[in-house]
């Protein structure tokens, strides 16, 4: 993966990684975490994951891409225009299905 100038790739212990472009020099950092993952209740295994991205820096940050990785699956996104102002946070909900991998493993439930 080729990163743009002034970008940073951050890997977190929850398996969430993202690439951000900082506009200026900040005094903090950008943190992301998986807030929740729940089943959609559909007959085909699917889930909705809620991600929180927090910008603790003194400057705005544009998120170029992010990836959620869990044992058995991966979801990647390249959002357009996802900008987080200084000292702010956002939440993103993403829908995951079998094309992303093992949904049961994400939900930490045994397959039935």
C-alpha cells in the first residue's frame, strides 16, 4: 500500500488500521477503535460494525482509508471527503457480509 505524503498508518490492537492525511502539524494523535459489532438478524450472516475515529490533534485530519481486520476476515474502505476537525470524533457504521469473511468470528459467536 502506497501512502500519500504527510500520512500516517496506524495499527491498533483491535485490528483497526487507517491512513490519514494531516493538514499541518498537530500536537496530538488520531485514534480509532471498534465500538460495537452486531448481527443484522438476516438469514444470511451479516453484521453492522460501529467504528469511532478520534482526532486529538490541533489540526483537521482527512481519512484516506481504513481497514478492519479480525480473525477470519477483513473490511477495507476508501471514503471520499471524510474529514475530522481538530479535537473531534466521528462514528462510522459499516455493513459486513460473507464477502468480508467469517462474520461469526467477528461477533465472537460459535457458528450454529
